[in-house]
C-alpha cells in the first residue's frame, strides 16, 4: 500500500477516498495503486464471507457413499433429540406392554401440571416431543423415565406421597434423568459401534439389521429402567439436580427427603420400592447434606388440590 | 465510482449474511411468546422446521420474527441455528440434511417404529393415549400462581 500522509495535498484530491481518520488524505498520484489494492481487499473479504457461509461443500472430494459412512460413524457418538424421541416412544410402548396404563384422566392431568411446572425450570425445558407424565396401574412403588420425556409413576408410589411437594420430588428426580439423557446411556456401546461399521448403502437403506439394533436398544433401556438400574453416580446427580429443580419451581426440597424416608421403610420390609436405585439410607445421607432452607410459603392450596386429585 | 461499487458489493454481501441469520424449530411444536417467559402470552403456534429470523438474543431466549412477520420469543432449546441457504446461488448439496441422513441411517426413526407397531411387546396405543394428555398454557399459569409456585 502506498503511503498515507498527514499533510494536506497541494493538488486537491479529486475522487480521493476519505480515510477513517479525517486527517488522512490520499494524494492523487497514489490513487491508481490504492484503488487496485482496495478492490482486491473487498473481493477477498466477499469471498471469505461466502466461503464461510457455504462451508466449502464443493471443495470436498468425498463421494456421497463415503460421506454416508462418515455420517454413520459420527452417529455412533451422538443421538439427536428426534432419535431420542422415537426410541423413547418404543421404550414407553415396551413398558406399557408389561405394566397396564392407569387411565385416570383427572390424576394424569394433575401430574402433568406438576411435571410441567418443574420442566419450565429445568435445563431442557423444550425437547422434541415435549414432556408427558402418566400413571402405571401397579402396586409396586416405582418411577421410570423413558428417553425423550415420557415419565411414568406407579400407583404404588403415588399412594406413598402425602402431598403435592412429595409428588413433585419424585417427578423432579425423573426429569433430571431426562435432562442428563441417562436412559440413552443404557444402550450398549456395541450396538452403536456396529451401526458405524455398516457400508453406507446398507445403512442408509432399511436393513433388517438396523431394525434389530433399534429393537435391542429399546430392550437395553427397558432392562436398565425395570431391572438393572442406573449407576449410583447417575442417581446421585438426579437427586441433587432434583433438589435444585424443586427450589427453582417453588416446591419444598424437604419433600425429597420425606419420600426417601418412606422408601427406606419399604426397603426394610423387602418390598420392591425403588429397587433399581442405591439404598435409600445412602440417598438420605447426601440429600440431607445438600438440603437448603424450607421455602416457608403457604402450601394450603397445594394440600387442597392434592387431596382433591389423589383420592384415597 | 468503481470503488463505490466495490464498497456497495461488500456491504450487500455482509447484509445478506447478517439478514440470513435464521433459526429453525427443532421440536415438534412450540410457541412464539410475547415475553422471554414460558408463562407469557402465546402469540402463535410454531411447528418443527419453521424458519425464524433472529433479531436478538436475551439470555436463553431469542427474539425472532416468523414467516408472518410476527415478532416474539422462543427458548433456545426449541431451535437450532441454521446457515443461510445459498443453494439457489451457490453450488452445494441439496435435499436431506446431514442430520436427516444420519437419522435414517441409524434406524431410530418413524419408519422403524411403524415396523414394530403391532408386534408383541409394544403397546403403542397406550403411548398415544399418554401423548394426548396435554395441559393448556393458561391452566399451567393458573396452577403455578394458585399454588404459590414460581
């Protein structure tokens, strides 16, 4: 670039371009070179912008098939929200083939109101198909969260709760599992790896092998939810996350402790309450340590509507 | 004069790219809200795939304009940022997105759900009943207010 001078030119600069600093002016004799540089710079900037937006697809020399393989291989590491939704529906369908749905519309509506009040304060308030809360007609005290936001509470655990805050505590724990995508962690890694090894043509088609992996993944998750259980770390995170969620939504954190104490009593009777979880005693320990102050808010309306919705 | 044309060209490309800051709705359905608050008035229902022009960001919320020109807020968890579509003026891939192809590849999709519907061990009729139990936004607002929740 030719020099810029701080002194005014003797000859008026016709067509000269004013620099950012008004003291700088370009002498007419420098203009031709300056214009060339200026044009080149503008052209370069335009090209950079377009290339950045375009993500250079035309520069890729990958064939479509090769790209397909890459995508499938990449897919072994990440499950999208839409996939989470479809696998969650299949998991829910599998659970509902083993446990009858309790079609109590009024109670289900109440449960959805509590659940959605909590969800708004969670780290994943909007998920692909939204959150749905439902009841299983089972005397076992249990709660389950399918991937993609379908959460089940058994009749047994609803009957254990003595107020709305306690129901909220159970739901908050299950919502935290969805937020952390814990159910998806139950899919055996070998299934995802085997998907990645398919040739692109086969994987992009409707191979029966892919369908079998879908079914096996559903069984992996259902097995974890109904029998094997999450890891202790996952459960602890869900409990501690639930405490934060309860406070954020305006519920009392103590409700989680109260529910765990009830579970502990059932455990002593060797019932199946939360059999998939770590022992209630251990959970009571760390939940007690993490408890904050009680909200102290008037709970009379919550007590009344709980009594109305959960008729005994 | 030529320099001015260059400058205008640069500004035009910049404007095109900035104006092309488009968000795409990634959830099945959500709402365009009057305020950055789930409990504020619902201005319009928006469906998966709808494109929204980003106006500004406010924390976890985006102020956007929809195809009808209505301005409102959507939560960041409901949308994904998409690049301006230059397929009409630039060479590049068309058709299914990478995400759609990867989804089809893995089989966790509607197609395979249809294949297992009716099979032993899956009760999709009950799942549909569960999905149909929804709550209206107004009912949720009232529930939160009456229960002295937040």
